[in-house]
C-alpha cells in the first residue's frame, strides 16, 4: 500500500536554529499538506500546496515557516529560528483530489517529532 | 470560533463488544466528515468518511452516522478488537465561504479495548 514517508522521525534542536522536515508524498498525489500536533492537543492545519505553490495556510503558518517541493518527489517544511512552542509532531499528508472535491481523503505520514530545547 | 469537539475523551470497552465514539460539530457549512484512527507513534489513518448528503455509511466493521439536525457524528465499531485500541479523531472539511477548504480535527477519543 502506498505510504507517505517522513524524515527524520525525531529531531532535537536548540532554540533559534533552523530545521527542515522532509516528506515524500504518494507518487500520484497532487495535493500536499503539513499539519502539526502539539502533545495532547488537536491535529492542526498548517498549509496546503498544489501546483508548486501554497494553496492555503493557517494563522500558525507565519513567516517563520516555508514549504518547498524541490524536486518531483520531496516536499519540505522549513522552520526558521525555532521557538520552544514549535515543539510538536509534524505530519505531512497528501491527497489525489482537491480539498473542495467533497471526498478529500488525506493520507498521513507517521510524523516527525520536533523537540526544541 | 466554530470547532469540532468530542463528547468523551476516553472509552474503555470489552473485546467483542461494540464501540460508539461521538463527535459534535458546530459549523453548519461543513460538507464532508472523516474519521481517523491514530495508533501510538503513527500518523492519522483514514477509517471512513461521509458526505453531508448522507446520514449513514458502512465499512468493514465500522459505521458512521451523521445527524445534521443536531450536528452530531458518530463512529460505531462492531466486535471491537484489541487492534482497535487507538485515538480516534473526527474531522470536518469546511468551506469557509472564501473558497477555503480545510480539515478541522477534533481533540480525539482514546479507545481502550479490554481483552
């Protein structure tokens, strides 16, 4: 069964450092997403990406964050100048259909746990 | 703001019994609902979905019921098995009216199956 793969599974970083979380979406999917889950809290939408540009972003996704699809397979989330409150599980997801299709099934990766010290 | 929420944060059931996990939503503009299962250390896994023009949908051992009148969604798991132990999230896909469709997740219900 096709999977969304994420690396690293866990990253520990010092406050103020930059981190890049990587994702390989399912190969024939066209829509890509990042969500995050702070420990014990809801899964929260960060950003969606289609056709090499951001489709939507939440209030969380400020100038500290950026996404990129540097090649045909990877989808990255960059967090600049990390803060303590950025500590969370970051999930990448992809879908074949668009969010407004009425049947937008997202396939999630296993997540990358970010710990900011 | 409007949000998706869950009535029960934890649920313990005996193996073989049926489980019912509930979810309340408040955004009447939501047109698509999904149940996800999240096992420890893994990402959310799609279980079943339902569109707002339906009130019931069945899968293998799972049934989702949608009551738009009271804005309530439930997930029924038949003959619950130890492998069903996980956190279950409901999520709604909402058109904010500005052409924005996002998945909004509830906080989750932890299902524990007692062997």
